[in-house]
C-alpha cells in the first residue's frame, strides 16, 4: 500500500521594527499602525518556497523564503511591510497528522536580514514579481553584537590590571569560572538584554522569544586572562568560541530552536568510537532519527586518510605557566605504532597539534600562584592535557574507517543539525552524524531534506558482515 503524504508549512512574521516614521519629520502611512504580526503562509503561492539550513559548527543558521508578490489586507506588498530584524517563525511537517492539535513543529526562528523584490518581464509581456526574504536564526544576535572597547578615561583603559570585560558587562570574570557559570552570565548580562530591547510587545507569543536559555554540558574552566585580554572589536560569538574550545573542535556551540523557546547549546563534540561508545564524557542524550532505505533519494559517502594522525600534542597557554618547549621536555613525544588504523608504516608520520583554552574542572581560583600552590596545580594541569590529547587521538585514529558525505532524503522535519541519523538497508543499519541539515519546502515539488554527515558507519557495518554485504543491502532478510 502506498502512503500518501501531505506536507505542510507555516510561516509567521512577528513585527519587531514597529515603524512610525521613515526619518525624523517624515511620517509613514497609517497602514503601519498596530501591525503586530503577519501570517505569511497564504502568500507563498504556487511558485513560493521555504529553505532552512543549520550547522552545529556555524555561528548561525539561515533561511530563505520566496513569496508571490500580491496585495495584503493592508493594500501593500509584503516588500513594503517586512523589515530587517523582524522576527520569523518557520514550522513544517511531512505528515501533519503526527502532531495532535494541528500545530506544526518548530524548524527555525530567526531575524530578517534582507528583503528583495525581483521583477522581470516574461516572454508574454507580463511583469512577474516576487518577494524574497532572507535571514538568520537567533545566532544572528551574537554575530551582530560586537564587543567594542572604547577609551572612556585617559588612563584606565591602558592599565594592564583592569578587567575590561568584567567592568563593561558586570560579569564576575576576575578569576577562572566554570564554563557553565560563565555562559550563564554571558546569556543573562549580554544576550538576553539584547533580546528584551527588541520590541514585539503586544504579541501573545512574546514569552517564547523573550529570552535565550543556556544548555551547557561541557566541563572545564574558563580562563579570566583569555576573556579579559581578548582584544574585542569582534562579535561575541568569536570570544565564546575561543574561550570555550569551540573553534578548535572539542566542543560544539549553536542556537537550538525548541517548542518552549531558544537554547544556547554548548556541549562536547559527540565523537563516537567504531564500537558506538562516546569518546568524550558529558555528551548529552542525542536522539537518533531512524529511517528506512525508501526515504533515501541519494547517498554520497566517501572515506579518506586526510584526518589520520599518529603523533599528538596539546598545550594550554592560559593555564599552563610553563612554555610549550619546557612541557615537551618533561613529556617526550612518541608516535603511535601499535594501532592499525593510523600506523605510520601505512600512513606516514603525521602530527596533530592543538591549542586549548579551557582549564581543568574545579580549577581553584586565586590571584596568586605560590610555589607550593603551583606544585599542586602542575599535576592537575598535566592530567588535563593528557586527557585532552587522548580525546584528540581517539577522535582521529579511526578517521580512515568513518565516512563523510551527504544524504538526500524525503523531507523529515525531525532531523536537526546535531542529531544522529540511522538508515536501515534491509538487514544492514548505518549511522551518520548530521553536522549540517537543509530543509526545502517548495510548492509543486516534494518536501526534501539534505543531511551533510560525518563519521558515518556504513563501511564499519559492511566490514563486519559475515555474509555478502552487497546482497544484504538489496535482499530483505
């Protein structure tokens, strides 16, 4: 029996820019008065569509929507009513009946960045217009919000003992802080005040968007020197990515749209070993969306020795007081030669070196480091560096057996960036980590989802199959 799907999409605009004038002394028409929200769904038309894209290693997700250009109930095109920084809520589902109550699941909330109105004359002489709206999810906020240090006084800005970040934002980062506490303070003191100053008062849905909730499972200690010596004049995302070991790949940080609001997620990168166990501790419960092979439109997978390494080194400038060369003298490096998947005789001698900025958890805060205290801290730091190097080793030593590529699927709104996707081909089941996910909903075309994946286990599964894996993919068992 063939299953019939009836995919649906819902797009709502919540006005943030409530305009009363174009500029001082130039008033706008009355149609802008009391404009709180617009249901954009009816304006998609038969040529419209919605596309979202989200990656766990990108500062922000994005959306693009195309509407038929037509008059609204205010006798104006959407082009004249939508403005940059207005809020958009996108919901979609392949099978709306899966959601009792009729409310489609949230896919993305975000802010408009660009509104355009393409116009062209067709071969029949008719003028065709559309309205294109593009923007980013809540990650846009920590990109447009730049931390800028300006000299407010003659001398204080240049005194090395002045904690500029702490003074400017009243965040207690004069000593090392647990990473969850630091992120919580940044959200409370910087990001949420920015959200609250955006005006969508009067909208019944405002509480869902009124604040960002921190969701931190990463462990470690943020360095006060890293934060306060950061030069500024960059987006706040850059500071958090540096101080929380996101830019070096050990952790992931992204905005996650949930039914009850928006969460700032900071978590250990969920690398798995070939046996399916997590490499890092503290990884939260991450769902696996299970699919049948019939849902797969196309699959492109490959394996490479590009990320294979067998010599590992990690150092930590903010917390390790010894120079890198001194630490190397104390801990002599040697390549791994007893592990098949990165054996130098196959892959050559390859070194992987990384700088980390998070310190060990429960690092004691102090303004001074006496000789006795330093003698206690050195073993703690050494163990932390060894643990970090072991994570890096475990994440790379099996790179040659994991797959990367992309899956093109029948639309599935349940798949989010940061999920695992399990694909069953008869008796063979492979798992893929969805690092980036695109949803495309266009009227007159199928609802489609594209997953850009890492650490796929297709080869791992087929290599263990005792019977012919080629036939196991094709023949039901």
